[in-house]
């Protein structure tokens, strides 16, 4: 079975905290973010290569054989800490938990170093200048270093939508039209009630 994307659970957070602390002790913020980037690159590779994902997650593969494969694939290509962490997860039968571990570590990095990742949705590709303007405004508002991920959503009429974790900020044209419609319905009903009261009075 391939790796399964999942939200961080208690087990993932324990492993992520251990990796975070080791990486930070060895080289501070830069090393911590570098190790996280390596883990995320490995996951991206797994998402695009089903056989590699199967090799990491399958319980049918012998632990020693998988360990040898991990060393052969990654030695010299990732940091010793990342390599040792993968081997440790393999020995514990926890390599399948790599996606939630990476997600938990990403949350720790963001919380510790004041970084926040924001998904930006627009109807057409956003220009570099506009993206920079959006980044500066969010950064000023939140007081954090903002990492933007721009996406194009052809179903949008215009405007912009921002997603910060589980929070969606909708400033699209559809959202504005919905507000206008709701106001018309609400105000229209109030006006009718007002006229009725005038007639009764």
C-alpha cells in the first residue's frame, strides 16, 4: 500500500518533535528548515512514483532489504540526520507515517520561526508584483514571514481567495455578489415590513 496523507496525530507529533529538536541542535533554523525540505522532497517523489511510495510504506517488504534500499537511494543526497531518521522509522515500522510526521514538523517550524504558509487562489495567474503586494499585506497584518502558494481557479469570476490552514478568506467576486444578494433580500423584506406597518398605523 502507498503512503497515506493524514493530519498529524499524537505519534506523528512525537517523531516530528524529536526530528525538529535534533535538527535545531545541529544547525539552528537553517538546518531545521533544510531537513524539513528534504523530507517534503521525499514525499513529493513518493506522490509522483507509486513504486517508490509502495517501497516506503509496504509491510510486505523485509525491513533489512528496505534499509539497504534507503541507504542506496539517499546516502550522499540528503543530510545524515534525514537518512538516519528514515532508517529509524523503517526499523520501527513507521515509514508509512512519514506524511503526518512531515505535516507536524511543518507546523512546528511555522510556529517556532514565525513562518506561515498561505494558499492564494485567483481566476487567472497572478503577476509577481501582485503576489508580492499580497505577501507584504499579509505579512504586515500577521507579523510573520509569509510563504505564498499561488493557484489558478477557473471557476472564480475574479477577486482573490486566501487559505491559511483551515481558515478561508473569500474576497472573490462570487462572495461579493452573495453579500449583495443577501443584503437585497434582507433589506427588501425589511422595507416591505416597514410599508405594511405604515399602512396599519
